[in-house]
């Protein structure tokens, strides 16, 4: 098993552009056909160090996948909300569903949305807007 691991690792190390000192020594000792007991001891120690380095590298890669998975999930959730917001603009008739382009002037649409953002949460018009929006959403969910 050690020989198989060592052969595979030597191929990997030879493909690297930059080697550490102990990796260079590992390559040198592994290429010696008849090693002395001292060289065997050094080779065994270097193999243990290289195996530990390999395990650490795999652990870092696993940790990076976990962190990236969280970031990916967060980004996907954000993207989904953005698509849902775009869908609301389509449902309202403000954006063409085929082209994705606003049906009116972009500046006009943005100005209207800016005005909407300025309406206080307790404004009586919001209740009417909510009723109309909920009714349209319920209608679309049925059909």
C-alpha cells in the first residue's frame, strides 16, 4: 500500500512547479534504488509528513466546499428573490415577459418606483394596493 501511495504521490509531486524542501528530498530519496537504513528512516518520516500535508489539503478543500456551499445557497436565495421581484413587475404589466424589457420608459418606471418607496408604511393607499396585488397573485396561483 505504501508503494502504491508513494508512486502516485511521486507522480503528483513531479508535476508540481514549486516544491518544498522536504518534497524535493522525498523525490531524491524515493529515486534511490538501494537505500541505507538511515535513508529509509528519512523517507518514512518524509512520507508521513507528505501524507499529513495531503490530509490537511483535503481537509481545507472540504472546509472550502462547506463555506462555498453556504455562500452558494445564500446567493441562490437572493437570486430567487430577485427573479420573484421581476415576476411581480411582469404581473403588474410593467415588464414584457418575453423580452424582459420595460413596457414604458425606464426613467418613468424608476421614477414611479421611487415615489412608491417614499410612501409611508401607514399610508391608506398601501392597503388598497395590497388588496389588489393579493387578488392578482391569488388569481395567478389558481390558473
